[in-house]
C-alpha cells in the first residue's frame, strides 16, 4: 500500500495519507477544513540526486563570488571596551552598607560626646588614665573607620573625607581632655606637710600611708556623702585585674549596697601596686565588712578612724581549682575542692560547685558541705537559692535546720506574691516536712495541672491545705481538688465535699459524688 503527501488547500499544512483515499473527503487536522483528496492536493516531491550528479539550475547556489565584484580596502578602528565592571559603582547602596556607615559615624560620635560630657568634675571619665583614654580612642577610630569605608564603597572619596574628620576629632579628645584625677595628697615630704591640716594624724607612717594611697579622695567622698558614716574604703594589695570585678561584686553584696563603687587603680602602698575602692552607702559596720573581706584576704587591717580597710589579697582564694579535682568524682580531693569552691566569693564558681554536688552520687564531707550550702542559702544576696535547695534534696541531714529555712523562705515569697521555686516544693514533700499545706496549695492554685501530681505525693498535707482554702476555690479548681482527694482524702474531707456537692451541678457534681464514695469505701 503506497502513500502520498498532500497539503490542505486552506492552511497548506501537509500530511501523509494512503493513496486509497484519493477522492475521499477528509478534515484538516490543523484548521478543521473539509476537502476532497485529489491529485491537485498532492505535494510534488523533488528528485533525489546521487553523489556525483548535478541538478540543473543550481549554479546560483554555489559559493563562488561573482566576478564583477572587486575587493575594496576596509578601514578598521579599534574600540576600547572595559573588560571588567564593578557592580558597586552602578548599583544603589545596600541596606547593610548604609547600616555600616551610620553605625561607624554614630559610634565615633558617641565616643567624642563621652569625652566632652564625661570629663568634667565627677564625670564618667574622671580618674581614667591617659593610657586607657588613648586605647578607647584608638579602638573607636579603628572600628568606626573600617565600617565607614566599607559602607562608602561607591563614594570612596566622601568616605575617606568623613573618616579623616571623625578620626581627627577622636585623636584630639585625649589631648583636649587629658587625664583628670580626683585631688589626692601630694607625695609625702615632711618639710612640706602642714601639720595644722593634719591634726588627726599622729605619726609619720600614717602621713605616708595617706599620701601613698591618695587618702584625700576618701576624704572628699566622706565630705560629699549624704551619710558620711556609711563611707567605707578598701585598699587592695596584690590584687589582679582579672579578680577585681569579682571582689567589687562580692563587697557590694556584703555591704548591702547596689551602688557602683569608685575604683582608683595605680595607687601604691609600701612601694607595691594597690587599688583603692570606695563605697558611699554601706549598710553594715566597718568591722562586719572586715569579717566578710577575710574570705579573700591573707592579711587584713582595719583603720576605723580613716573608715578604711587595708587588705592583702589571697590570690589562691580567687583562683579556680584544677578542673580534674572538681569534676572527677573518683579524685580523692573531689569533695574538699568543691567545698572550697562553695566558699569562694565568685558566684559563678559557687553555682558550678552547687550543680556538680547536686549530681554527685558519692556523699562525703556531708555535714561540712550542708553547712556551707545553708550559709549560701541564707546569704542576703539570695543568689542560686533554687539550685541550692535542689542540691539539698540529695545532701540534707535530719535536724540540720534546712527544713525550717526553706519553709520560711517559701512563705516569704508567698507574702510578696512571688512564685515558689519547684525545688522548694519537691524538697518539702520529699523530706516529709509537716505543716506545708498552705505552701503546696499556693503553688497548686497557680497551675492545678502541673502541681496535681505533687499534691498527690504530699498526701494528707495536701488535704489539709485544700480544706483550708476550700470555700475560695472556683469550679475548675474544685474539679482538680476532688480528683486529688479521691486518692489522698480522709473522712475529714467529706463535710466540705458534701457541701460543694449540694451546690454544684453537671460534671462537677458527678466528680464530687465519686470522690465522696471513694473516701467512704476506704473507711
């Protein structure tokens, strides 16, 4: 069966069909035109040529150039095209670059403002030495200029100009506002001392001491303080800069003051470097302050007439023990070293030791560790109390006083409307402390779902607390209370349950009835 190729007379789309369809009507698949297939619709097929044959009239398609065309000289001109293009030069600034520009300029501007506003009497830069001023300026200039130059990648000249202006202003600040110390006594010279101005001094050693530490600074603070008797100064010998912040925080807690102390480094005492720290609002006596300072002191001397405590710092007391000694329970010194960490003045080291001991399985030095935990628990700073109580759940000793302390602190929090930590609640329940129903109900009332299991564990103590507040409970709380009493309630609960049963309805009434029946079944 032969085939022919036809074309639609309408759209000229070609198709291949069987020759038997000649004279038959068909529909064009392209344009849906109906027509009868005839030889007129047949597409003429060209003759195939074999290699070596040459079709007639195809010479015009040869690649030979016409002879009439003559070549003419062509002048070429080299064009200079940029090989590389920086997108930053044509694109708008990104938000990140704008942020860098403003951040750098504002940062440098703030440092300049700090010098201008903080270099006066009592300003924030008072007593800041020149070395630290230049360090501040250099750091601000470096970071600020890098940010500005990075942001001004499109307008580099403008960025360089602004950077030079601000950096120049920064560099000028320590020159315009140099180190300004609070007035201190001049270096001691017996021939220059005006004895009439130092009538309270009785010896040359005392004069030299006051001169070396710059005691005039303390005198100024005493004169200007609202409560002069509350000013206490500390002179620290052999203290390291890394420990200074820890000492300041510990002293502030011990003195019961939230103020920021005045710190004067670079002083000397007996030709040794010393640091002077002044607190203006201490709430304890100078003798009590000295007792607290003994925790980090090798030697301590109280100069009550000067309202000053001289301390030789015990660096070992401020240095963390070897990591293996305080973390490896198998180490023979594990318990003693962690006890030392508990006695540290550094709250961070104390917390780490508390948490380690809370996970300890081998109990040794129990009485000493519990005693120190209770000291920390009753400290006025109130730090880490929840963690301490959590550790006491493992370490507590009967009649060690922890029950009373924890119960009292829980009730103090209730009086001021604060949440009682979960570690307190678990301790009181696990240690079978009596008379804690009010504490348990206070926590349970805040979240009946969370503390329902703890109430069940407390047993009759929970029942006593619930009966105390029974008239104040809403329906939601009554539902939970009935569930608890169904498991731990006694005959003492039936009158309250019956009264609530008479007043309630719906599902609550059913729950109360089921609870009453459950309690009666246990009698």
